[in-house]
């Protein structure tokens, strides 16, 4: 922006301290999970998967384990368990034990 301040363009000046506080709060929220509870939830809820959900779950975790960098696209009609699957994958990642299934 040619070295001009945000104020010059009619925007408020950013306050660095605010962004640091927001970043720290988001980080702390993300790190505040009860890991032992998540491990329990994952172990219980994986058994609720249907065959296709389990296959996707295993493929995604195997890709992460092998660091293969695969890209997955999950598409299905409504009410087929996509959110359940994605949330459980996120819970698995949040346990920090993605490599130790």
C-alpha cells in the first residue's frame, strides 16, 4: 500500500496487543481440551461408524501416519454422518495421538 498507514485509507489503526491477545486466547482454547476425555470419546464413537465411515477414517489417519500428503474430499447427501466423521477425526487429532491408533 505504498507505505501509507491504514488511517490514511480510512481504516482504524491496528492495535498489535489486541491481535496478540486474540491469538493467545484462540490458541489456549484450542489447547484446553481434556485429552483423556477425547481419547475415550474417540474409542467409543469409532465403534458407531458404518463401514464407509470407518474406511474413510482409516484412510485419512493412514495418510497422516505416512505423511503422504493426500487430499480428501468428503461428499454425500445430508444426514449420512459426514459431520460425525469429521468431528471424530478432529477429536483424534486433538488427542495428539494420531500416530498411535
